[in-house]
């Protein structure tokens, strides 16, 4: 079997799907994208075509290493996202050829079902309590929300009080009937992270995500020493070579590689195994589309340390397109009592509605995150 063609489709709300075709008619789907940089990743995928056309798609390891090493320069959000989507599609092909879900090719199930969580609130969260109540009716009892709006490197007590008030209201409304993580989203610098973590500790959030930016990872062990809240990070790290130093330094309780950013299934399996050796749990980052979620679930179901899976159904970013809009086998993605069962179909387990994808790609928006500014006019972390 030989790879014959790669086709990318940018689709609403902010995703990009990749179709890899072969000379035997077997097709694989991947999701290579950086939110807000889809066109850049699309170009990177096209630049990798010479490594792939005419090659055997079954040689995933060799193709991965070729894409990673042959161009001399490597790593980073764009190149690793391009590799990630291609890798997903290659695994999809392999599973379809062998008639097995990818998790069966990776040693089989380590669990019967996977715990899922849902986003609530938006960039500037409001009406969170009502959103949680609505999602509870659908079986969810675990959530994630933004912990704060924009925050200066050194900010006011009023800003801290507002973040604390929001969390206090949630605990008052639901007690311990739900669990929730707080995403600092890289908006909090080290001087304010200490203050916020201490103030929030009394409410026992499930975790705090990106307590500081990944480029300030040296603060993870320092922050972990002064709080009992589990710290999570990883969506803005792109290979095991970035994760290894973070793991060795300590501080993280949860690692969150993104299967569409960090080299795909092949790389994230290695990251998951490295994390397990350091007693760090796995909760893949996935505010993306159906192929990305399907790839995450393949890793979750073979990784002992996988504890939570993010998914984007109903997330505030999904304007103009929802996760299941592009899926034929919607029932396989049904969440029951907050859990998802293993996807039963061969490959990644997602049947992509290609006609819907093609139609949607004709008017795909160029999504961009907003640019925020502080009161003094300087740019703020979003």
C-alpha cells in the first residue's frame, strides 16, 4: 500500500481536518491544527508531503521520525501539530486495514470507560451555575472553567476577590456533588499565582491548569510546594523532549498533552508512559473536533494513568460548528453518566461525514482569539 494524496479542510468553528488517501482505497483522517494558526499548519502539512507520497502508511514509526528529523529544524507548535494530524491519519489507516480499533493495536483496553469533563463559562465566565445545572442533566459531574479574566503581573485585591467569589459561589451551590478544575490559561504570572492558589485552596478545586505559562515551568515545583491543589499543564508543550525536564523537576500532578499539537498518538503515548513513571496522571487537552477527540480516547484507553478527558461539545468556542456535526456514527460518542465507552469501529473509530466537511470548508472562518489589554494599554495574556 502506498500513500497517494493528502487533502486538508479548514472547517468551522476553528478546526482543520486532514484526509490521507492510499492506492488501495483505504482513507485515514487526522486533525492537525493550532487554534488561530490553521493556515500556517496547513502549509506545514503540505511541506511534509514529499516525505509521505509513495510511502507505505503502515510504517508509522519511520514516517514519524522522518517528519521530525529529516528537515533539521524541529519541534514547536506548528511543526508538531502538522506531524500530529498526519500521525493520527496513519493510525486510522492501520486500524482500518487490520479491522481493529487503534487501542487494540496498542495492547488492548486498560479500562472499560473513560471519565469525561465539560467546559462551562466562556473567556469572561458568567452564568456558570446555570450552565452546570444544565450539563448535570446530561450526566456530567466534572467541569472546567476559566479561573480569572486578564490579570496583571501584580494586580489588585479586588481582582483576587472576584476570582475567589466565583469559586465560592459554585461550592456553595453544589457542595461536593460536582468536581471542577480551574484554568488560569497562562493569564497569571508567578507573583499572583501564589496569592490565588492560597486563596482558592479552601474550595478544593480538582486542579489548577497552567498556573503559570509553560515557559515559566521552573515555578511548577515551587508552587506545588506551597499548595495542596494539584497542578496541571502541558497543552503548550509539544514533544517528550520538552516534557522530560518538567517531569524531572517535579510539581505537576496532571499532564495535558494535546493529541493534535504534541506529535499525535505516537508521541503522546510516550509522554503518557513517561508521566506514569513519575506518578503523574494524564488528562489530554482537547477543545477541538471529532478526530482529535477520537485520537485522545485511543490513548486514554491504553494508558493506566489517564484520569480525565476534555471534550468540546457545547464549548463556548463552537460558533458555526459542533463536534458531532462532522460525524456519522454519533451514537458511539454518547456520554453516559459522565463517561464515554471505547469507540468500537476500526481505526480511530470516527466515521467522518466527508460531504459535510467539504461543504463546511467552503466558508471556513479564520478564527482568532481576542486581543486583550490591561488598563495601562499593555497587551494582556488571553
